[in-house]
C-alpha cells in the first residue's frame, strides 16, 4: 500500500487537562516546575516510541499483524498526543497499551487527562502530517467524553473513552491475549467503555499452598499492600494539590479521580483483612 494515501486505522487521542493553568502556575513558581511539565509531556509519548515496534508487537507479541511495525505513528502537539496503528489484533492492543501507559504515568504525577480512541480514515506520517476524518472525529469526540458521568448531562469527564467500533473489533477478533489485556485496561459504566488505570492499583498474591516453592509471608504481603496504599494516597494528594480550586469544572473532574482512588484505598483495606484471615491458615514464618 502506498504511504501517500488515506488508510483505515485505529486512532488514539489523549489530552492533558488543565495544561494552561499548570503552565501559568509553573511560571509563577507554584505547584509544578518546568522539569515536571516536561516529564509529563514525555509520558504522552515521544516520536521515537514508534520505533519500538520495528521488530513486531510488544503487547501480545504472538498476535496477528499486517506490517511488522504495526504502521504505528505518533505525533505529539503541545499537551496532547495522537497515535495511530494498523487494523489488526496486534495493532489495536498495542495502541491501547500506549494510551493506557500514558494515562497511568500521568496519574502517578496527579495529572488528569481525557481522550478518545476510535477507528477511522487518516493519513498519518512521522513528518508529521495528519489529515483525515478519523483524526477530526477523535478530536471532536474527546470533548464529549461521558464515561462514568455522575449527572445525566455531564460531558468532558476525565477519561479516555473507547469507541464502540474498537470494542466490537476486540470482541470479534478471536485473539484471547488481546481480549484479556483489553479487559485489564478498561472498565464499562453500563453505557460506554473507557481506559481505567485505577484497576492496576491493588496488591494481589497467591493463596494456594500447593503452588511449587510458594511460602506465604503475611509480613511481606502487608508491606507490599502498604506500599500501594502509600502510592495511592500520594496520587490523591497530588490531584488535589494541582486542581484549580477557582474552576468548578476542574474541581468536578478531580472528584472523579479522587473517588476512584478512594475506592482503591478500600480495596487495600480489604486486602489487609484477607491477609489477616489467611494468617490463621498459613502459620507465620519465623526468622532464623
């Protein structure tokens, strides 16, 4: 296929929320520093990230692809990034992974983002040149994201929503790895599906005593759980610190993140309780 024609591709657009206010705050020496702003931009992706796939897909490496490099293209413009990939099981899951990782990295810094992942027509090169209705649709739909809305008319919630065409493709692709990874990346609110990084913020451990070489150590498990709890608290505090309190819309968006983080703190509490219960089954290890 010619490199100078429109293509049907998966397209992801991710935008940092409140960037203008963060820049002003950095210029005045408050909240974030210039180096922190630069680090946040890198989390969206770098042009050279496209070269990661020159030897094939990284997520679900055995999944079917058309081009070895997945025709993966990335263009970062100021506080947003546009990525595109070929229509294939490997193409869709590696594009989703890139967006998911970006969302997680920004979350660890207390930064909210919003975006849209769709399928459409685009001409996208590393020049960079971006032309196509699929690109325009991703931009237009990003402002209308309604995932996990708390009010009937709420729009612009701080999540990366996934178009139904993408969800349908994953559902029908017949690739078990792609389906499994997709389920780890997303959450459905009953109407729409979006990337949901908060699911990663939990400690899991093996409880089967028959697992070869496994020794249950409640102290280690609790410490790991405490490390996750500490990270969640820091993220929550950072989100609160960075939000513009004079902007009611920004505060409303931050409340989405804070509520999700508080829910994961409850998961940490439940994990501690589970470990305590397991202590009655697995005797505490004694140090020699």
